[in-house]
């Protein structure tokens, strides 16, 4: 599991659907949720979570993507297995992990130290802890 420290910057609610915006450093993040604890307010510090299998990687610009959460990262390490590749990423002062297929890692020609974007759909992000 990946953990990202953030602060709630905006909450939009229509019927039972919530779109919560966060700031992690200067990076904006969004989360969709059907249920939201009423105690959560703008300025609340939280820890967000995302599974390693729900983090995709992008080299270059992500302007044409519908994925809201595009975190600028540097590749810290690559662990190529027979089928999968574990990619450890540095995002701000946090470490994230993406689990992708070995074929994708080879096709993308990923290298340690390289700049990439970690992509997380807003429906795959959740609040795991209130600080």
C-alpha cells in the first residue's frame, strides 16, 4: 500500500457523491467518494492510500489524460521479476511503489533516476487516516 500525506483543500458534494481535493506539497490530488466522514473539513491533514497495482506510470506529458492525479516522481529503483516489475518512486519526501508488468517496464525503457508521473485515478485513492 502507498501512503501520501496531504491536506484537504476543497470538498464538492452533489447528492451522495463527493469529490475531495487535496494538496501534497504543491501537487493537487482528487478523490471520488460515495461516503465521506462529516468531520472532514478544508485544512484537515490526512494520509491517502493507493494500492501499488493502481498506480500507472507515464513518461512525458499527461495533458491528454483524464486521470486527475499525476504525481511528478523520480524512479528510485526497479526490480524486474519474471512477469512483473516493482518500481519504487520518490514523490516529494515520500516513497511510492508501482507494480506493472515486466513487458511494460521494458517497453517504456524505464531507468533509475528518470522522471515519470505516477498516475492514480481519483476513484482509486482513499483517506486512510486523519492526522
